[in-house]
């Protein structure tokens, strides 16, 4: 039989369709939303039976029944209404209906009514009232029904909107576990449309087997258990099956729908739980990873609550100090800490918790074997999105080996420092002795120069003078000699005079006699004049008046030798046409400056001079002469020339 369902409420239509779907001989050929729509669809579809509501917009069910019976007299009509008044039943039959079923009994009586009508027999299942014989005004009944239907439509629209917009899936079942309604979210989750599942057993479509492929018996079905037991369940985890046969995890709640103290159906609300379970598994996996990382960090990790109370410490740390987690949480760790550190550590930790700063501190803990073990503790506050501290997390690093290495290194450093000090003292003593030896060598050198100069003057010099005197007597009688003899005599006289000058110059250079006879001032001027004449270098002298007064003999000799060596270097290396010798004296020191305007000292040699690696005997001698008196020598050079500055403190100078 072909059935047309007419009702302006979608929920009611779906409920009627689900009841019809349980009878295989009944075919749903269409649905109409009001009386006018029913007339139009009846003319097109020509159904065998029409299940018709009474109160509808556009055209009520009674008027639609009259019109359809006029157009299609063979089509039977079953009125389904919420009204139980006998007068309404009489009006329905007067309009041409063959059966009348109250909506509250549709699940039980609709199929029986259709069977009766199919046989041409009337069917009436309306409640009888004590005043059944009293005649009612159908117009008044319809008006009251219209108002009630309007309110019902508003309520239904709200319900439909809520069900449609729910993110969770919602399914309604009848008393046999067949699906009577399914919202769009449920369709999306299952992959089925409502049309495909309406009237189908939910267990057979979405819950029929386990993930391993074994069958899932209906008697074990958690959903059907609610129908059988009549008790609601909340937030149950389970697995549902999609249309394509794949499983997806859900969390569902199910509530039975009671009708006259009996379970007439059930409402199931569920949501896809895959992301939550994946997140939980990822969290558990992450926790396992970080716990493993924490345990691999020497003595692991620690966690404290927002008040600074320990709530977790790695087993490796607890085993080290011999405490349980409960003891550690009750600040038992303070009993294992070195007594010298307990007070300061507790105070610092409380301050850290108050200020919300990072934590880093070294501790000494007593181990179970009684030894002190060094631990470096580090931690940071963990905050929520508003910046509030939720807890503290950190690590304990084993620094015992580092501390032992530091102690050994300190001992080694002390040993090395002691050895270096000893070696330095030895080097200083050796340097002092070397300088003393150098001073003695310079003194011996000067004395030897003085002796050689004296011997040249008194020995060879006097002999040459004597030869010159004897030769002069011959020169007086040279007229008696032959021409050749006179020439030889004149040559010998010139050679003797040259030898005398060279002996005298050599003697003076070795040790100027003026230094001992008339003093440093005259000796310098004599030497500088001779140097200028021999080298053709113009030397300017600026000698402070009285600079030689009360100057020790050995210092005067050193000043002369420094000037002598500096001018010799200028002549040999600088290519400068001029030079300056300047001597200044203060109450406590003499400052000697010799400079030129030559090409300067090469950078490589200058670097060695600056670092103390003197390259020539002359510079070494000059520096040693200055050091003998506690002074210092400075050599400055560039492309514009070279300047030598020697500063010598005057012995026994007044303060």
C-alpha cells in the first residue's frame, strides 16, 4: 500500500514515517505539510491511504479530507489528531475519514488502523468521556486547536533549530531501538543520511561489531541496555561504526523517554572523542618522554606547587638522600641539607616564590652513606595565560665531579703558583746577579778603556812625539840631503803627525781625558764638536746650566757613553743631516734626550725594542747603564726620526 503522510510538524511526520517503516508492506510515497499541500500531492501521487492531521495552516485536515474524497473517492483517509473529543471523531467520519487515531497512541494503534481501513472497515481509538453524548461545536474546537497548534509549532521550531545547530550528534529511538530522528551532526558523524537510517535498528547499523572484527551481541549493547533498564547514563566512552565501516571513539549520554511509566523510546547525545583521546595519548606520550628525559638528567626533575611546596621529586634524588616523596613534600629535604645552608636556602627559596623569579642554587645534601654530595638546582615558574604562577618546575644536576675537579684544580693551581713563585724568585735572583755582573762588566770595560787610553797616550803616543822631535832635528838640516831624501823626510814627518793624531783620537774615544780633568760638560762639547767634524752631521746641544754639579763620576761616564752610542747610531743608520742633544736636570733626576730627523727604526726592530728584545749591543749597553741607577730608557721612532730618552735618578738627591 502507498501511504501519504500529512502533518505540519516535521518531528511528527518523522515519527509516523518511522512507525510505517516497521511494516514492509507499506510504502511511503510522499509527505505534505498542510491540507492544501495534501490535496495537490494526492492528485499527483494517488495514494491508497492518507494519514492526515486535523489542525494545519492553509487548509485544516477536515476540509482537506472532504476535498480529497470528492476528487479521489477510492482513497481512504486515517485522521491522526491530538483531540480525543467524541464530537471531533464524528466530524472526521462525517468528512469522509475511515479511521481516527489519537497521536498519543500512534506507535501502538496506527498500523492496526491502516490494516482495518485496508479491509474496508472503520477504526476508532478515542477516549470516551463521561459526557460523550454532549454535542460540541467543531468550529470552537478547531479554533482552540489552532491556537494550541501555533504554540506547538513555535516550540517545535525552537526544538528543530536547537537540534540542527548542535555540534554533538543527537539520535532519537523508539522502544525497539529503531531510529526515529537524527540531527545533521549525527548524519555527519555516521556518514548516513536520516532517510537511510530512519526506522533502522541503531545497534545493527552503528554498533554491530568490535574493532577486532568479532560480533557485538545486542544483549551487550550499552545503548540498548538503557532501553531495557530504563536508567539514564552520562558521559560513557564507546566506539561507533560509520557507514564506511570505520570505527570512531565517542562519549555519549542516553536518557529513556517514559510514556505512562513505560519506556517508549530513548534520546542519545554523542560527540566524536577522537581528538580528545589523541590529545590525551599525546600528553601521556609527552609525559613519558619528559619523564624519561628528566630521569636521565643526573638526579631528575622536581615540581613544587604555587606555594613552593614540593609535590614531586625524581626517584633518583629521593634514593640519593634516603627520603620518601611524602617526607620530601613535608620539607624533609631540609634535614638532608648541610646545616650551614638550610637557613639561607630556605630564605632564598621563599623570596624566589614571592617574587616569581628563576631559581638557581648549589646545595650540599647528605647521602644515605653519610657523605656530602653537591647538587645544582635550577627551576622556573610555570604560569597560566594571565601570568599567574601555577607551579614550579626544575632539575637537579649532579656537580659532585665538577666540585672535586675544582678542588683538585685549586690544589694544582696552588702547587703551580708555589713553584712559579719559587722559579720567579730564582729568576729574579739570577737577573739581579746578571745585572750586577753586567754592571761589573761595564765598569770593567770602562776601566779597561781608561787603561788602554792611558797606555796609548803614555806609551805609543809619547814614542810618536819623541820620533817627531827627533825628526825635527833632521828637518832643520834637510838642505844637506838629496832631493829624494828630503821627499822621504817630509813624507815620514806627515805620517808621524797622522799617527799621533789617530793615537790621540783613539785614546780620547776610549776614554776622553777631559771627562776626568775638566768634567762632563766640556767632555761632551769636545766629543760633539769632533763628531760633527768627522760625520758632517750638524748637532745642536742644549745642556742645562750646572747639570754636572755633584754628579757622581760613574753616572757622568754613563751619560757620556749614552750620548756617544746614540750619536754613533745616528751616523751609522739614520741618514739624518742634523741631530739634537739635550740634557735637563731637576733636583732628583737627569733627563737626556738625543734625537734625529732620519728615516727611523724599522717597524720589526722597533717592536722588539718595545717588548724588551733589544737587537744590538749598543742599545743593551745603554739600557743596562740606565738600570744601574734605577732609571729607564725609552726609544721612540717613526718615519720622521728617532728619539732616545734616558732618565737617571740622582743618587742621594734631596726629597
